[in-house]
C-alpha cells in the first residue's frame, strides 16, 4: 500500500470479489491505487509524488470522491488502495472509505503508520478498511528514518502497527529495495513476521519523483535476480504471504523455479495477495492522482485520462495507452520476443524512465529470451 508507490504502496494486492469485466474488453479491473491526497508528513527519498506537508490545490472534493468510487464500481469490483501522500491527513478519508465499502468495493489503505492512534484504528475498522500497509524500509531506526526523511519515523510506525494489531486490523509490511537496505531485507522480513503481519510485499525502486535523485541506489540486474530468487526461497520458511511488486521478473522466476523443482505452477488469482502476472499497468491495475489524472501506474508518468471531464469507464475502456499495453505483442526489443512476456511483461515505468518509450524492454532484466539464445 504504502506504495512505493505510495507511497502508495499497497502496492497491493490485486484481486477482490469476483470482479466483473467491462462490456467492451476482457480486462478485469483488479486494483486501483488512488492518491487521495498528495500531502504527507514524511519526506521519503524515493517518493514518486515528491510529497510535502501542506495542502495541495485541486484535490478531489468529498462528493467528487464518492462519484469516482461509484464510477469505478460500474466497471467492476476491484480493491481500492487509498494512498497518498498520507491518506490520514485527509479529514474525510473515513467517509470516503465507508462509501466505497457501502457500494461493494474492497477498501484498503496505505498509511505510513506514524499517525495511527487507538481512535484512528477503530475508525479504520468501522469504515470497512480490510487491511492497511505500512512501509518499513529498514530493520532499525537509523536506516528507516534516513530513508523516510523524519526522525522517529521507525518508532512511530512500529507504534502505529502495534495499535492496529491490538485493534484487530489486518496489516502488511511493504519494503522498497535499494542498495542501501538490500542486506537488511532478511531482517525486515523477520521483523514483519514477529510483528504479526499477514504479508510482506517487496518493491523494486522505480526512479521517478525524488527516486530520480537516488537512481544510483537502484540494485543492478544481477542483484535483482538474486534477490527475487532469495524471496522465492522464503515461501516455505515463513508464515506470511510474500508478494513482489514493481518486480515483474518474479513471475518468470516463479515458473522457472517451479519447473526445475517439478512443482505444479498454481497461483491464487484473487484476494489481497493475489499472484497473477508481472506488470499489471493498464491491464488489471491503474492509478488515479489527487487531481483525478489517470495513469497506468503511479510511476509511469503518462496521462491516460482525466476523471474530472471523463467517466472512469471511458478512460478504462478507451485509453490509447491502456489498450496498447493490453496487447503484449506491442512490447519491443527483448521484451517483445521473450517467452515470458505474458506472465512478466517487464516494468513499463522503468522502461519509460530509461528510454522515453513505455513499450521498450525492461532495463533491469538479465534474462536472455530463447529466441535470442537460439540465434
């Protein structure tokens, strides 16, 4: 949730009720990340939104927010990630969540944890929030606080997590992986388990927003491959759900490893930790900004529509960018000829940041497609 994209990170789950399909195409909408506000009390080094702690002009009003949720419901029943910024800085956030719950959407939230109080936790439960995601990008105050740009961010987040747990509110831990915390990932996973998290979702840094200034902290293709294989190995060792986001190669690795081990490849395709395919941008997932701008994801800074002058259904069904991404044959160079393109797809946002072309090959992939090796 707190998505890396969050922050927004719930960079969540995908799935939900038995989602309905749009009338015009077969792309089931599974997940919508909505930046309910850009305001935030942290100054995270990797922040996509370059969020600051002050009001922002043009944010959707309460009524416009209700209308957006109603329009999303016309298309399907996806999980709605209420993200930011820091969604708890929006005074009407509980009313918004309650409206989504009332009309049959599965509502989750991506707070950073620092503002959660016992009263807040009870309100989150009352309005129907099914899960929150809190980001821990270090296993110690020193590394987490440095990354998050605020002293005591770690201790405040842990306090918020403990309050949520006491209230019976389900939570997951999200971690954005960079060179600075790569060695700490096993400790963060252990911490997530000891805290009682139901899931640990890892995110691979996409250098957008403030993330561009720490692009040299991005792990390289070899480290990427090693990390995802290590993550795969933890599946049977921990008692929580593991999911990789902004790391589409993981879905290739799942299949390669399962085949090598003689395992049957079966994946859950619904629920908060659904494992379906790699990059869902524009296919099962989209992002809505604080002012109603629609993108394939929070990191791919290409406008696909605007819900202040279009309906959500019009954007979802007719966006040129969405429809290009829904045909995997449009992928170019190495991704275009890869035998795993339908299950991985490469990160479209990293391709765009590297080349200016969101259909180009994923820059952080070491896999050599069969068609290349057979030449």
